[in-house]
C-alpha cells in the first residue's frame, strides 16, 4: 500500500544495524514468557499491552491481550507475521525516524557502555500505528532489554505499548534512559525526531473521498472513480462528517488543507 513504507527496506535496515546478535538458548526465554503471562492475566484488557520480541527470529514470544484493543488486529496476525506486522503498519512519515533515529541511537548507546550495563537501558518513543480499520492511532512504546548474547548484543526485548492522545501538531520524540543503582533514571538522550500536522480520525479510503470532494466531485462521480457503490460513498461521507464534526464542503476544504490531506 502507498501509505506504508517499504517493509523490505525497513527490515533490511533492522537486520543490518539493530540485530547483530548470535542465537540464545530458548530455555532463557521461557521464564520471561511465564512472567509475561502471569502479569497479563492480572491486567485488565485496556489500551496497553506487552510484547516479548526475539531479535533472532523476528517473532514475538508473547503478545498481551490488550493488543487487539489498541491496534484492532486479530491476535493471530502479529503472532504469525512478527516484526513484519509491526514495521509494515508504522506510519510512513514516522518509520524512517524511528528506525534510523531512535532504534539505531539506542543500540549505539548500549554498545558504548560496559557489557554489565546492557540490561539497565530503557528506550521510549512515540509514533503513529495503522489500526486494523485503516486509521492511525498514536502509541508510545517503552523497550527494556531482558537477555543478550555473549557479546552483550540484545536478543530479547520487552516492549510496553500503550495508546496516547494524538496532538496536533504531532511531535515524535525519543528518550533513552539508564537505570541507576538507587533505582532512579539518568536521561542519556532526548530528541524530537519529527513534527507535523496529522489527522488520525479518517481511514485512507475516507481521505481519498475527502480529496475528491475538495476537487468538486459529486458522490456519484466519486463512486465511479474509486470503483465503489453510491451507497458506500454516502456512508463514507456520513462517517467523515461524524468523525470531523464538519458539515459544509468549505469547512472540509480548510480541514483537508490544514491537515495535509490534499
């Protein structure tokens, strides 16, 4: 899809820069899976969840039940696709900054410190993630390193993801912290990676409809151009009005311009 950055490009970068680790004994992973399951059992199903990521296999060893609440995807999709699912659905404007910026900076920071400090580093970043329904949700993720290989390279990552309100203008930030002996944290890196206006209330198809409306096309013409039924276009227009609170075409034009839709 045009709205999604090339997954192969992202995965290639991920493999080249973020994962240079050797294999890990699976028996070291099992206790972490058990802990995650126990925690997940106690937590209510809400707009947050945990992921346990194996950087050798690019699969998730554990997916919290709140995933469906946040992203809308059936659990079997991330379970089958692993990191591919995650990378494919990051907003294309955020993906490069997240991978090339925050993730790479995190790994570089870890490598600059002694082996024994590896598990004391935390990374936090926010970005837009494409919901199963097509619109984008704003998520914040926090990474903690659970296991490394014999060279100190991370191989098992615990990630806590939760939905947060989307601000306009949108700001994407990266924080890297180190856990101190007194259980406090030292901020090692803080950076604004990108900023811009964004609308997350409309799906990609609804944005196409908005674009054609602003160009003066009628619902019947839009239906023909997008190969949709007239009824479907009317439903899209009704949902657009409901989600944006706008009633007139002139208001919609201003909205589309200020939110970068056209």
